[in-house]
C-alpha cells in the first residue's frame, strides 16, 4: 500500500484526536473534533492509498467511496438529523485543496444555520468571484 508518511490522511493515527468512524478495504471516513464545533457531523472520506486528487482514484476506490457515503448518510441521519447535505471534492490550490491527498467532504446542513439555503454556488456565482476583466 503506497503511503506518504507525512500525510495526515495516510497516517490518521498520528493525530490522537482523529477519529476513524468507518472504513472498508479501500477508504476511511474520518471525523476530527476540532471541525465539529461549527460543521457539526462533518467528515471526510479518504482513500487508504495516497492519491493526490479524485481524478487519481481507481474504480475500486470510487465504489468504496460510494459505499462509505451511504453508510455515513445513515449515520448522520441517525445522529444529527440534518435537513440536507453539501458534498464535494477540492482539487488543486485554486480550489483550496490544502492537503494533497484526495478527500471527499460530507457536510450535514441544517435549516437553522446562518448560511442555510446557500450551497457552493452562492459563492462561486457571486459577482465578488468574477475573474478580473471578464
């Protein structure tokens, strides 16, 4: 199994607070307590093998991601009762991929949040995001 020994997603046990909630042969679902203060119930699905981006996943890793996503949804519905979800991959610096290991964000959303009803399009389609000269 290919790993980057400095990567926090290849070696989640190096962070004593990182919690592996679910895993299968190819992927893990992680939750970190420091991210639960605002993004309650949020977590990441990561491949066990170091893959830089979602474009590098194998068909088996895609299937394993889907399998975990369904398991996470049932878990989140039972434990947090969200009103919706925001799901996503960031790829590259321009997309704010701060850790160069593919990771799929699962963010339960709640009707009483200040940004309820605003998904990623709210930021991407705003005039403030228009490229200079376009």
